[in-house]
C-alpha cells in the first residue's frame, strides 16, 4: 500500500487499485498484476509481481520497466525511501535495499521472523512480522538492521528507550 499525495494505491491480486482516502471509494484500477507490495517514488508506482518488480506509470497504467525481485521472488512488501526500493522477503526473513536503475542489491537486513511488509514513515524504517501465530511491527535501524522498537498485536510495546514517531504516536517504552 502506498500514497501518491492524492490516492492510496494497493495490490488486489490481478489489478493495482487506488482509493480516495476521504471517501474510501475505489477511483482507479490498472490492469497490472499486483499480488504483493506497492510503492510510489514521486512519479512512478512500483509493484511486486512474482520474480520481478514492475515500474508503472500511474497516468497511463503502462508498465514502463522491470527489475528482478531479490532472490528470484518470495517478496512480501515494498517501500520507497532514500531514492531506492526496500523489499521484504517473507520466508527469507530479510529486507533488501535495491537500486531501481540497475536492480542491484545495495544492502540486506536480517530479521528473526517472517517479514510481512515494509514501510518508511517519518524517515524511519519499519516492518511487519508474523510467525507462530504472533504478529508485531518493528522499527529497525536502516544501516545495521538492529531492532529499535516493537509493537505487538496486543498494542504493548517493547524495545529500546526511544519514541516511535511512525504509526500512532507512542511514548517512551521500556528497554529490553
């Protein structure tokens, strides 16, 4: 899911769709396979489709380029930040940073759980996890991959003594 400044775009299997956040109404649908992960770079939409990531012109709906998905597929989430794509790899428990002009892998961060989604909010990297019937959202350092904060599915917080500035605003929480 991603926001282009006017619409929220999301993959719905066989199509890339957009809704108006004020009304909740679907306002656009593009004939682009969209099984997982959508990002917006300020001009183009990026959409995971199996073993590739497609660059989509939101005006025409045309795929204008592709790059290979890291490790040939299994991608679970996508975010745009720092001029690059960040790609979650579900079963591999990794987040890859990709150069969109070459498809080169710039960095790989490891997680100790399945990565279900990736987001950049207020210059901070976060990702969702799911494993053994437990889910959480983590804020991690984009350089080292070190976990800085966790919010679990019950809303309780764990992590270092930091204030999360993404999602709903949290207070400082206990160090672990």
